[in-house]
C-alpha cells in the first residue's frame, strides 16, 4: 500500500513539473523544473528497483543534459526578435515528404511486427551474471548489440551535424 502511494505521489510530481516545464515563461526556470522532473524520474526508478537506471538518469540527464541546456539558454540571446525573412534554400516539401516516408515505414513495421510471435530474447538461465547492473551490461552487449551500435552511430551523426551547424562562415 505504501509503495503504491509513493508511486502515485512521485508520478504526480513528474507530471506537475513536466507541465511547469512547458508553461513557464522564463527559460531558466523551465530548465530548473526540468532538473526536478529528471530527479523525480530517478526516484521512480529507485522505487521500481532499477538503481542503475536511476544513477544513469541523474548522471546523464540531470547532470549533463541540463547543464548543456543552461549553457545554450545563457549563450543564445533569447530577447532578440525573430528574423524577418525565411531561407530561400529551405526545402520544406522535401522535409515533409521524408517525414511522411519515415512515419509510413514505422507504421508498416508496427503492422508487420504485430503478426510475429513473441519469444524471449535470452532465457533467464543463459545469463551468467546476477545483479541489476550486470544484467543490463550483459544484455546490452549480447542481445541488444546492434541497436546499441545504431544508437551510437545516430549520436555520432548528431554530433557531426551540430559541429557543421555551429561552424561559422568566414
């Protein structure tokens, strides 16, 4: 009973801070509410018995990502008016077409995967380690190696894109 009450209380705080993140006018306050939201998500992970995910949530999101957001907020001048003209080289129709193609692909994958039988990826007896962190590491580098590598490639592409966008024309 106490666990259910704690779960619902933490969930209410998460939803409340998420609403405050998107409704607050001040950008710095919005980022601070985001930090509180991430901390309550970590508390929810602890309540659910996933201490490794809680530690990663605090280190990566509440630590690194929010600091990055604060640097962007403080470095970008948010008080200036928006630009009066739009870029003539922007290919809006191509972007919408590509987005529609990706959504159609995802819908097709969802329909096709619903027909496939569900089977366990790794049986519990096949995992030679015990403990939360060890099981996550074992699964990450055995059963989920390809999605892990795809995620790392996406992060690399995003980093290269950020460098290209940040590069100033001389």
